């Protein structure tokens, strides 16, 4: 892999839903380990984040992940990119916690023993061991988001994209989930309204009405964002 | 299965799901054919023993079996009345009640001791001979999603009812159904996306 292919690259990306422009002329090269995306509701953050793993395909322009064209190689890209949604309920497929984590590893040519070992390891890592046999849909909101993290990370992606992962959580669980996200070895891209989260980040991108209006170190980008609000 | 599974290490928990499924099917047929009240009573004793082996305490079994008792409270007298209150009428009604009870208790026992993953694997084994025509993996995923939908829709109904109550709205059944259907469709969409994101959309 050549140096320039690494990371996530948006080239002249524009997007519209039903002729309504949502993103315009986005050019970004995302290589930093910790990247935050902020902006008002409806500014296009989720659309941008979803393009990284091909849940949204841009009307024009291209998105590449480690040199893979998301439009044409979505399946390969999704093995590189783990995605955390705002509402973890939608991410739960299987009835119990352990089964849901194991579910991610289906169709990967692993033996049942390998699947079990990896699943147990992921549960341990996210403090879910005691809940392994519990019904997933009866967990608390914070526990569900922990489960979502475990279920995504058990597959070993190299990038994690999280779209407002703490918006539905209380302060304590927000801190827990944020702490875990920040501790990952993966490249992490977080869309958030929780600006404290972005303290130690390498880069913050501010989106407004479908455009990148600031792209800088957190302190600089966030003051631009706050100026935009007033 | 639907969050009813009770973790355990008993013989019944460890037995292969396919074997349990087969035995369950055989037992259902046998129970349906029993015509001797004594044999049926014997079967009831066996069922109770199986629950003991599985280590399922009565409080855990009750939610599965209780509802059928309510049905029987009404169905048995009706049966007896239809049969004209004769001794045979009582016997027939008693047999019917006993059969239902045994059948429901056995099905519940399967559910309480078998994970959904194990059931899916059993399905996949069953479908193997047909793999040229049926994608067992996909069928398994479909079954898992159908099972997942039950608590999800229940929760949506719950929230919509709460919201109605909070607004003091009474409204018709349609006024309840519309938001439930709309929200269920949104949830289905979101689940589809989450599946794709987990690389399981093929
Ligand atoms: N699937 C869709 N169909 C139509 N319009 C959409 C869809 N998804 C998002 N939009 C619209 O695109 C705009 C940007 O949405 P989004 O990317 O979700 O913003 P954000 O995440 O910043 O709140 C909004 O005006 C929203 O209504
Ligand atoms: Mg959004």
C-alpha cells in the first residue's frame, strides 16, 4: 500500500437527497488517529460519516478507504471500518449478549472454537462477561452501547466511525463509552455534540450546511464552531 | 428463545439442539395419541422430572405454562358441557387438558434450555441436503431477525402507548397502529443498515 493510499480520502464529494443538496464539494484526507466532526443538526455530519463505509453513496465524487473505492468495494471496506450508531438497539440482532457478539464473526471462515474464544475475549475487554447470557434487548442504554462496541470491535476493524454514540446516554455512560473509544488502537472518527470528548483529539472538522467550514486542531476548530453558533 | 433462555450446564442444556428438536417432535406425536389417563399422568411426571434435571425452578417455568392454564380453566368446562356432562365427557376434557399441558411444558423446556444460536445451527444442519436451493445461512439470519423483532415491536407499542397516555389522547386503534407501523418501518431500515455495516448484508 502506498503512503498516499492510506487513510480515508474524500475527493470532490457532493451529495443530495431528492435534489436537495446535503454535502457540497468535500475534499478531505483523514489520517490522524483521533478525529472529531461537529456541526448543527441537519448539517450533513451523518451523511458524511456514512459515506466512509458505503451506507450512503455520494451523488458525485469518490471516497476511498486505505485505497479501496467505497462505491465499488463496499464489502471489503466494511471489514476495515467498524460503525457505531446512535441507537444501539438497532445494532442488536441476536437474543443474548454473547450470541450477538459472536454473530459478527459468522461467514468469516472461523471454527466455532475460534469464534467462541474471540467472543469471550471481546466480552471481557468491554466488561460484559457477567452479562454474557442476558437478553440483549433488556440491557441498559449504556450496556447496549458497550455491546455494540464489542460486537463491532470483535471483527478487528482498522478504523472505527461513531455517529453520535453518546447522544442517548447519561453523563456517566457518556464518559464510559467515550473513554473506551479514545483508548482504542484503531483510527477513530467521532461525530458528536459533546465537545468535551474532543479535548485530546488530533483534528476537528466543523460542518455547516454541507460544507467544511473549519478543519484544524480542536482548540482552533472549536472556537470557529462556537463563533458560528453565536 | 426470545430472551427466555436460562443458562445452565445440565444434560438438557448440553444435548444437541437437533436431537432435542427431534425428541420434541416425537414426544408431541406420542402425547397427541395418548388415550389412557394413567399414561398421560405418567408423562406429566416425566415432564416434571425433566424440569428438575434441567434445574428450572417453578417460578421460571410459570410464565411459560401459566397462560395455558387460564385457557384450560375455560376450555375444560366447555368440553364437558358439549359432551353432556357424562363421565366420558370429563375423561375427554381431562385428556385434552393434560395433552396440552404436556405439549406446552415440553416446548417451553426446549426454549428454556436452548440458545437461538443452537437452534439456527440445527436449522442449518437440517437444510444441508437442500443447500443447492436454499441458503441455510440466510434462512438462519431471517429467523434470528424475526425473533429479534418481537421485543423490538413490543417496545415500540409500549412507547407509543406511553406517549398517548402522556398527551391524554384516547383515540382509535388506527391512531395507535399508524405510529407503531411507521416506527417499526424506521427500525427495520435502521437494522438493515446496521447489518450492512457489520458486513452481513449479502
Ligand atoms: N435518507 C434521507 N432521505 C432524505 N433526506 C435525508 C436523508 N438523510 C438525511 N437527509 C437530510 O439530509 C440533511 C443532512 O442530514 P444528516 O447528514 O443526517 O445531518 P446531521 O447528521 O448533521 O444532523 C438533513 O436535512 C436531512 O433531513
Ligand atoms: Mg446525524
